[in-house]
């Protein structure tokens, strides 16, 4: 049976950060903990959030790492309890939002975080007791502000997914103005993350026509505007559409993702220094080729429909078009350029086979097929 479920309230406009106090009042948050990172603080965005909360006592945790860890979640949860907080405001990219989701669990549920991981059967243990979250994205990539999941590195170094409808932020405040100062490289990497979400979820075999429509429109927006946003960071139209593509990719990926993400999640756990969106960009061409022969992809003309949204003449042009776009955006030429070595393959493959995205790819990859995808992405 297909589950089709959309529940997030989204405020989407330039200047929407000013609605933060209104949304706290609507949700019932009176003493929030803001979860953010040092970069967002240095860029002045944290101050914009604080300025939007006059009269509200606020605690701040600004030490979210680029790949959020269980240790960071513990530290933030301690700040949450010390401040007698009753809700969370995540201000930042996917790392800060996912860290806040980890805090929402850890501050209200007993035991180690891994107990609640999806592949450990823990989704059902995440209850309505989770702390309410308002998410304010400052990048256009993960779409975590409208998603039910979080990706966190637990204490045993596995990079695991945590999924529950209770983790969906009560409000997503999508303010493209907050992304105007993003560096070009980060714009490109996070933008490719959004494009990967739209493409992978559209190829996933589950029945969800609303998700398919949202993903295709998001792909069209992301593909059309990522270069403009990267080259001309103050281009408001480009920033608006790229943030929409990010939001749409995550609204759609409740349908499922695939091998791009199972590999990226695994490799990101092996080497947390690697950027998730950049990894997705490296894997996407090989996975599109791998998926082309899947029955569900062929039956529904998935690649042809993506090619049309991307302005390409044929489905066969997609992998090379992605590689060309990566090059124009200044992203690495492949995994080797990112420091990935072949002696890491066994560890990466083991993690990919166990990842929650593995079984929602239109073709279920074997260990040998994952090895082939890694080799092609090098």
C-alpha cells in the first residue's frame, strides 16, 4: 500500500526570518534552543534569528560539526536541559537541522541514539514526546526542513538515518535571502544535493505521483538555476528557485532514494570530512546509468522525463550532462580527487548494503555492482 503524507507548514519568501517569533508562538515554543554552527554565527545569520525573537529567552548551541555526531547531539541536549528549553530552532544547513532532530530525540528519549536508527528498527521508538522543531535553512541542499529524517554519525562511527513523522519540523522558514552570501563552492555542492534528491526520488519505484510531480518540477528549477546561483551569488531569482528545488526534493524523497545516497551515507561515515552533496554529485552519473535498465524506470520512461525537465535531447545524455555540470560548477572530477582510495571500498560497500536507501533503488545493487559504481565514480 502506498503512503502519501504531506504535513509541514512552510513559510517561503524573502525576509521570512522575521516570522520566527510568530511561528514560535503558534507552535508553543517559549524557551527555544537554537542549534547552529560557527559558520552561520560568523556570517551574521544567527544574529538575524536572535533579532527576530524579541522578548523570548533563548539558549544557543553553535558547535554543530559539518557532519553531525552523537557527541554533538549529547552536548546540545545538555544545553537544552540546562536552559529548561521546550523547543528547538535549527538555523543552518542540513547539518544543523539534522543535529536538532537528534537533540529532539535525545532530550526526550532514553538510551543511546543508535537505538532509534531506522536500520536498527528504531523508528517506532521515536514518539510524540520529541521536542518540537522550527527549521530555518541557510543553504539550498538537504531539504531537511521539510523531511522526516536525519543523518547522524553515532558513537561507533556509523552514519545512520533516523526517520519518524514526529521529527518533521513544525514549521519550515525558507528565506532565500539567508543564502545570498553563500560561497560559490558551497552553493554548488548543496545545489547538487538538491538535484540528486529530485532525480533519485523520481527514479525510485514506489507509487507516489504527487512526489514524482514535485521532484520533476524541483529538478527543472534546480538544473536551470544552479549555475546562476553559483556564479552570481546575489541573483535573487536564482537563489529563490534553488531553495525551492531543495525544499521540493525533500518533500518528494519520502518516496525513497537509492544507491547515490546509500554510497554517500556510507562513505561519509568512513570519512566525515567529505561533503555529502559533493559525494552525491560524484555518484549520480554512474547510478543513473545503472538504473537505466530497471524495469520500473523503463516502463514509466523515467529517464526520458528527467531529460525533458533538464532540457536534454535524450535520456542517454543525462550522465555526461551531470559530469559537465559538475565541471562547470568547479566540483571535483571524481572520488580520487577528493582523497578516496580503493582500499576503502570494502568498508564503503558494507555500509551501503546496510543503508536505509539501499532497498529503495529501482535496481537492488549487489556488492560487486556497488564496487563497479565506486570504480566508475573515481
